C-alpha cells in the first residue's frame, strides 16, 4: 500500500469532487439558465434557420470546419502531452530531483510520485476522448448540412425541425470540446500536486472559480445577452 498522507488524500478527494460536481452543475443543473452554452445554442439555432433559407451553404460548412480545426489542434496537442507523460514515467528520479529544488516542495516517495503522474495521465486521456468525440459530432453536423432540405422543398415545420437538430448536434460537439478544455484547466491544478497538496487544493478551488466566472459571470456573456450588445449601455443611460 502506498504511503499516502492525509493531506494528499484530502486534496485528491477535493479535486475529484470539485471536477465532477462542477461538471454536473455546469452541464446539467444549469441547463436552461443563463450561461455561455445555453446562450450560444440560441445563436446556433438562429444560424441554422438562416442556413435553411440559403441555397449556397459553403460559408456554413467553412465556419464548422474552422471550429473543427481548433478541436483537432487540441486533440493533437493532447497526444503529444500523453507521450511526454508516458516518457516521464521512465524518468521519475530525474523529475523528482527537479521538483526537489522548488521552494516549499514536499518530498514524495517514488510510488506516490508515479501515482500522481498516472492521475495527470488520466486527465489528459479523458481530454483526448472528449476532443475526439467532439470531432466526430462536428462531422455529423456537416453530414446534416449536406442532407438539409433546400429552400422550398419542404414546409416550415420540417425546416425548423432540421434546423433544431443541426443546432443541437453542433452544441453537443461544442459541449464535448468544452469538457476537454475544462480538463486542461484541472490538469494545471493537478500539476501543483507535485509541489504541495495544499497548493493542489487551493489551485483546484481557483480553477472552479475561474471556470464559473467565465461561463456564468463573464463580460462576454453579458455582451451576448444585452439587447444592445453592450452591457455598459445600461449604466450609461
């Protein structure tokens, strides 16, 4: 059995609960409320309805392809990070010597150090799967665009149904991408575990605060929801 300290166990437990809890809150409990995901879904729905009225849909395919390139970049980067972490498993002693010189760093036995690396490895494996699934969903969205009815081919009800389905698939793709990026945030917090468990705990709390601020209280969200597109206009009038 690994000689895990109480501080390490508490920090890791908080990390897992914070990640799972925030994901459940942001993706499930807040559904239908005012956050970036729900607001942007409304814009995607409007986009797809406008697309249905156009015969030339090259610009729509190009816009989705641009988003796919961003996801592909993250997926490729994650592969490189996973390769580096696997290589680091074979050089634990050298890595521990580097961390040892960091001020306030807690000395950890090799077994626990490898366990921390495996946690970090798991985080990036999770991120890769989310990015890969996001890419597949964007591909499905492109297929739906290709099969979408042309203007005048069907009634308004079918057009709205097709637009809603397209917007939903695109939103699901973005949600998967968002979860992958969120894993990167938590991976940064997990890096602090190699220095000190209390720093790990504090950085996890900081990540939750940053994510909440950006998804629920950001200036970007206020701009998107303000009727004039300028949240400052309400205080200026």
